[in-house]
């Protein structure tokens, strides 16, 4: 009898395993099984998680400094820059070896930063001393510091390299900095607690998210004046706890992470209409697009996981458990 029961249990277990395997195959077939690698900074575990599609699991953890948040990929795709806020520096990861191979100065408490189009400069928001640092990568030193409003956070650089944009969280300002002269040219009021900033591919528009006000301000870069405001509080489909934090766009689509709304919104980049909402994990902060536009990755800080959305079907694909507090996402081919 015991042997029969064991055989039955084994058969059931095998059937379940087969069913799971078939489900995975179906999901991968539906998503096209394209390969890319997502790098996810974890501000609690002090690592960068490496997720390789389409296996949907953490393939490696790269140890970095304390409280990693903002990240950027080098122009040649070989190195990943990571802001380690509590160590006041930028760690440089060699993606071939998955090891930190260098460090750069950043100024105090770096959170987000941007890489210049020519790969020479890092522009870093220093939250603790209200400055934007211009870091010469080759010389490994800070060359300029530009004073801005209280608690600078978001950073973006225009595609032509002319402008650096900084958002000041406490001051509710977006700052326009001329890169050639390292001079603050203009400051404009936006919604409460601005977070991220992002240029359109042609540099004609700037998008700025405001967390508490739950808006995205869209600026005409020709005039540096507000063109439109996307207000998620005005949309009855939006979650009750809607915020607006991380931004991503590409392949004719645009996305906004909605923080404690546990949702990512898709916005039409031409009409600014909110098209749809994707349910993700708790406190979605950073989002990243696959290079071919096939998938969207969302880092969920309070549920300790990463949501993957299949953008060909506009449906959730998988949730990957990382633990810790995932913060930012960079996706490479």
C-alpha cells in the first residue's frame, strides 16, 4: 500500500512538473522568447540583480556599494554605472565579468545621474548639498558643481548634449542647465515632489514626473515652457493611491511608473492620452524597456520583485522574486 501511494504521489508530482513546464513553454512562445538582460539596483541588499530573459530568474547578484539606486549604461554597452548613495560615489561594473572595476566621485548622496551623449561626462544629482556635479569620467574628478534647488533628484541630458535637466524634490522646480558653460539658465515650477526627467528622442520635448501631485509636465524645449500636463488624478481609471515617478519611452510608446499605485501607465507620446494601466508589484519606482520594445520591466520596492509585461499582447508576463528593495532598471540586448 505504501509503495502504491508513493507511486501515485510521484505520478501526481510528475504531472504537476510537466504542466508547469508546458505553461512556461507557452508563455515563452507567446512572448517570442527574445533574450535580453535586465539589471536591477537593490537599495536594501546593496547589489545589482542580473535577470536574463527568458529564464525569468535572478542569474547573478553583483555586489556594489551601499544603497544603489540610479544606473546608466555606457555608450558601448560594456559598462554599467551605478550611483551608490550612502557611499557618495559611482561604481563602475564591467558587464563581461559582472564585477565592479572602478569608482568615480559623485558628490554627496547621488541618486540619479545621466551620461552625456559623447560618453565623456556624468551629470549627478547630489541630494544632500543641492548641487549637480559634472564628473569627467576619464579624469575621474568633479570639474563643475552647479547649485540648484533643495533635494535634487531627477537628471536628464538632451540628445544633442546641450542641456542638463535637474528636478528639485523639495523645491518643486525643474532646472535647465547649459552644459557648455555649466550655468543654470532657468528654473520652472512643476507639481509637488518632481522625480524623474526624460527627453523625447529628438530632444524637442522634456517630460517631468511629479510624485505627490501625480502629474507629468511636458515642456517645449524650444521655449522651455509648459506645453501640457498629464494629470492622473483626473483619470477615473487610475488607482486611488496614484503617484508619478519613473519614466520610460521608446518605439513610439511611453510609460509612467505610478509608485504606491502599484501600476504602470501607458501614455500616447503624441496625444498625451492615458491609454491603459498595467498592474505590477508594490511601490513601483523604476521601469525599463527592452531594447527592441518587446517588454517592460518594473522594479517593485515594497514587494521585493520585478514585474515583466509583454508589450506585444499588453499583458503581464511574469513576476520575478528578488527580495530586498528593487529600485532602478536598465535593460540591454
